[in-house]
C-alpha cells in the first residue's frame, strides 16, 4: 500500500472532489480540476478499474463522463443500497467521494505536471 501521508492525492490537486445522488438508485462522483495539466492527470487516473476497485462495483455498471471543456471527470454507478432504505447510511451520498479524493497520484504524473 502506498504511503498516503507523503503522497499527493487527487484531492490535493482538485478544486473539488464530491459525490451526490443521481436519483435513488445511482451515485455520481465528480472531480473538478483547476487547469489542463491536472485535468489530464485526473483523466488518466480515473479509470473503470480504479472505480471498480475503490467502490466494489462491477466495471460494466460504471458510466464515466469526461468533460475537458469544464475540466471535470464524472463517474456514475448504481448505489449498493437504495436511497432512504432501512440500511442506507448515507442518504445523500455526500460522503462517497472520500476514497476517490484520497487516491494517491503516481509520482510520474506529478513530475510531468510540474514540468
């Protein structure tokens, strides 16, 4: 496991990483980047494999939207529990962004970005 205490994370580079409901059955994650260089890092880092591993969802259930004009990468996937159901512990999906925001950015990407 990488040393996240000294590693730069996606959240460190982003203007904002957030999560929210996309209806009662879906969650959306969004990474808003400040410039083209950091957008390229997010665009490379946020993959089907990464999201599938972080959120334990099937790769074929993911939808990734890349919007370079706005420097945003959005990801939507089915909620594991329907919003508002008895076992729903995050009604608004407002805490689901944390694993993505805490994802370390590979040093090679940071070095490229700083050039």
